[in-house]
C-alpha cells in the first residue's frame, strides 16, 4: 500500500505595521500537495517507547507510540512512575501536617499549592485570614506563577533547540529561589502556609528584593520575546502544531493557559475571585488558535500581568498580624509557650492533637500556573481529613495529549508535550 | 506578646475546633427550608422530581445534590446540554470512602463556563455494587478521572472504552489503595512487594491494547527497562540491592 505523505511548503509572509515594524511571523508553514512516498517503505508501522527516563518527557512520563513512518498513529501515555500516594498519606496526617505534602506535588510552583490547600481547609473551617495574609498569599502565588512559567519557557525552548532562552530564564528563576529561601528557608519544598496564616511573616527587606527582581525581570521577558516571537524556526515548529479547538478543550477539561490559548476566557481569578482578585487591575490573555504558539504567547503575557498584580499587591500590603487571632487554629508565639502555662498546654494540644475541623466538605480551586488547581477536603469532625483530593491541572491536561498529537509528526510529540506544561509530581501524586 | 490573652481565653474551646469567623452562633445547620437557592437545583427538581434525593449546602456556598446512581448519565447529560444550565466543564470526578462499610460516593464537580455556576453531584454506591455508568461520552475529561477512581476505589464504570489502572501498575494485586479498609503500607509484606517488583516481565509494562498492536505488527515489545535483551534486568545481581545475589 502506498503511503500518502503531506508536505509543508514554507512561504515568506511578513506582516508589517503601518510604521513598517514586523508584526507577525515572517514564515508560515502552508500545507501543500500530498505526494506518494516510495513504495517499499509503505505501510510499515512501528511501536516505540519513549520514557520513563527521557529528558524531553519532563519527568517520568512514558509514551508508547505507534508510528507510520514518522507520523504518530496512536499515542498511549503511561503515568504512575512517581506515584507517592499523597492522598492516602493525607488521611493519616492532621491538617497542618499535610502542607509539606502539597509542595512536593508541584515543585515548580510550590507556594501556589501551599496556599491552595490552606485556603480549602480554611473554607471548610470557616476561618477568614487576615488582610495582610491575603495580600501576602497573592504576592506569593503570583511570584510562583512567574517562577513556573519561566521554567516552562526555558525547557520548552530547549526541547525545540533554543538553548539560550533556558539560560536566561534559569538565571531569573534563581532570583525567585533566593526569595523562597529567605522567606521559608527552603528553595523548593517551601511548606510556608499554615491553617489560618503563614509559617512566618515576610522578613525585613524581602519586598525590596522582590521589587528588584521585578525591575530586572521585565527586560529579560522582552529579550526572550525578541529571541522567539518572530523567530522563523520557533514559528515553524509551533504555529499550527498541537492545536485543539475551544469546544474540544473544554470537553477535555483543559484549564489554565492551555485552555485560554484556544480562546476560552476561563480564569478562576476573574470568574470565581478569591482574595480580592476582582479589585486588582489585570488582563487575562486569551489566544485564538489553540496551538503551541498561542500557549507561548499566553504565558508570556501572563508573566507581565503577574508583575502588574505584584506591583499593586505590594502597594496595598497592609500592616497588622499575619495570622488569625484564633487560638484554636494557630500556635501561640514561642515566648508565650515558654513563659505561660495556658499557652504551653495549648501549644501541646495543637501539636499533639491537631486542629479540628467541623463535619463537612469543601471544594476550593485556585488558578495555578498550570490551570485549575482544585482541593477537595472532607472532614468527619476530627483532626485528620477523611478524604483529601487534589484536582491536579497537569493530570487532566496531559490526558488530552493523544488527542493533540495523533496525526502529527514524531518531533512534534516532544513540542506538544512540552507546551502543555506538565509536572509529573502532581500527575502521579 | 500581644495575643497572649486570646490564647488564655480560647483554651477551653480547643476541642470544638476553630470558631466560625462570621459568628454563626450555635453552628447548627440551617433548617432545610432555608437553604440558599440554586437555579439548577430548582430546575432539576422540576425536571426529575424525586430523583433529586437530597440537597445540601456545605462550606457556606457549595451546593451538593444526591442522585440515584442508575440515572447519572441522564441527569448529568441534561445538566450539560440544557441551554439555561450548560455545565460544560467537568472540573473533577472523584470518590469518597467514609469507611465503616458505608456507601462509596462518586463525586462530580461541575462548572458552567457561560453561566459561572458550580454544582456538585453525588451518587452513592453500596460496597457490594460498585458499578456506575461512565460519563466518558459527555465529557472526555472523565477518561482519566474515571480510570483513577477505578484504580483507587475499584468502582467499575460501564461504557468506559479503556478502563484499566492508571497510577498503580497493571499487575498490582493488593487492591484499591484509597479504600478505608486498605492499610497504609499495603496488603503484602515488603518482601513480597519486592519480589513482585523484580519479577515483572516486559508484558507487564504494557496495556492490552499495546500488546494487540505489537502482535498485529509482528514486532517484539520495546523494552522499558533495558536496551536489547528481553525482560527486565536481573536487578538482584546489581550491587547494592542484594536480593538473590547469593
């Protein structure tokens, strides 16, 4: 059987602004005539295995591909190589002890996970955190959105052969690592939230360090844009690759930049605002074509918007306590626990028995860097959850991978997989 | 310390958990007639009558309805398709085991992108009848979510095209880990778990569908663990592991 093969002509198609500046891609791949390839390689299917140990799978994802020549006929992902049973473990930990498990899921944006978990439990308990805590958490979540998008940008570029971008973005990530370290003492496993507040308030000079980062960071985004946005190789490898329609994207449950790149305006910060996000002035970038290029544009713009939110949050950062004034939730200050009998008993009870939650359940989701991060906690009135469920955005985004790459070329598999921004720690949990 | 006094005052209430910050005085659930209204719940009652078994509001504003498990596709399909509700986004599909032989709840968390509305739908399945119709054909997002519930709780979703384990290995024989009767360390001893892990064959790393493809192609399976030779390497002979090293 002769094999039909599509060929792609590359045409030069620059779009210029009235001023003569380059607006759009200079090179666009156009689908050309199909032609028949040589008879003797026709119909030769092949089953190949990528991963679980492969640098381009961003962790321990394993893909089994059935290939027809270089075209993917079928893709079957296998996950679970990093399964750590976090949800089961959570049923044996009290509410505050679960916080360290959350940042091990998405180690690329740990503070978003810490905050999302604390917010879900606070909603279940009916605890309202202080104004300062709200703004601090917004700062931390937006900072980690940049943190995660930078990693995505660097690794996706490196998967497509652009090494320089990786060095630029990792230089900037290092600055955020430093901020993590000053705030929490850890670079990745931050564990910084507690039910009802934070492990500690922001250290002195931290905000100034963050402002310095933002000042230096925006020029780097601009520089990366000049490297990639109109780059012929980048455009050729990303435009029209791995595209998914808006309808399909909703049906497959995509969320975050992957969904918005398809043109669906669903952002939890706008649609179900938490922590006064409705009072911040920011835009949600929405794509049109749902391909890798639009996902790239969305994430680039989201980083700029996060900086906007960060600046507003820093301006409005109120003083006052960071933890709620509810002794049944929060540990007493160390000096009080050492000097005062009641505080010491109290400290002992909170540590040994844990905080109790009322009977009930709560679902809470935030817009994480990768999409909708849902936390579902069910309590029977004890100090441990009956069920702690994490709706990981990567888990559901990666499920749509076969849909996007079947019919594409083998080299596009790496590109599409990179463009989804997955983290296996959270997929496998 | 500024809030030292608060700690003294709050000491006696520790067993009751945190006090609600919005000063709900006695914490009792509001009487059934006073539930906040949810447009879809009213419409569901009008459309399906008695099939809306229960309606709850939890954590302040979260509406939960219970429906009979045998009508799940019909009711969820109506919620997805009816023009005034349009729950087009399946946020989550999971299950909850409360333990003590109680029914396992399958939880559908829905969101309507056009109407900006949440709704949680639950079906209760008795432990001796863990079967329910799949919603794969309503939301493709349910594909992996149902596989995960099957893997972790043993709920069988009829009509799912590819229901197999997703997080645990295909030849995992210890049961369904998130069930309350499943011990944290697993059912087998550590020695047995190690023995099974080391004796996995190449076929154990592939799904039945892939085995079929390989068979149809007349091709040996690509080996996951090692380049070249069939089967897994004899890890017992690797330094540092020491099982069967003699």
